[in-house]
């Protein structure tokens, strides 16, 4: 099973977005991380953090490509880290998060599990972030894209 959790940096600690209290100080730059877990093992943790409000959109922009059978890669907003997802075959993807010669994560994941969970987690992030980030309008742009991906997954429209 593949799961994704968004955490926001508060001082030296990370707080799950669903437990965040109040508003963020600056909605333009919100430190946070994606905690990725595969079959009960954390494969990407909060040590790889960045501006989460910029990282999520960069990742979401690649989801339609994956759905259409294309590979995708993006950089982290303020770090020289690459988040790459490539096709192994029609059923499997390879997630590779790296910087130079250092691998943070390199795992094979079922394509439908990856797309389904990333879509769910992204909708959760944008919906919650909309409530805690003054004057951030990303949810209005990205949630419809994510809903379309969820609909395509439901219909089995995956290449």
C-alpha cells in the first residue's frame, strides 16, 4: 500500500496539515514535506523538505502526463532535488527522488496506486491549505485538475 501525508514545518518540528492550528504566517513560502510510505515503510521523510505550497503544484502538473503514459520529472522549488516518476511498464512506475548521486527514494510502485493516492493527497492538501493560507488561490486552480484525474482513474482511462 502506498500513502502520502503532508506535514508543515513549525519551528524545528513538522505538524500534519490536518493538525495545523491557525493560519500560516506567509502563504507564499510554507516549509513542509511529503511523507511517502510504501508497504508500511517510509520511503521519503521530512528530512527532505522545501516550500510545500510550491512542491505540490509542481508534482500535480506531472500527474496528467503519467495518466497518459508519459514520464515526468520536476525539481524541488528551492533545492537541487529531482522528483522523477517513470514508467517501468503499463502497470508499474519507478519513483526516484535524488540529488546528484544521492538517492532519497527509489521505489517501484503500482501506477494506479500512485496516481490514486497522489491525487487524493493533493486534493486534501489544497483543500486544507486553502483554509489556512490567506490569499492563496491554488485550490481553485488545482482541485478541478485533480478531480478530472480522479474521474479518469474511476473510468479506467489510464494509458
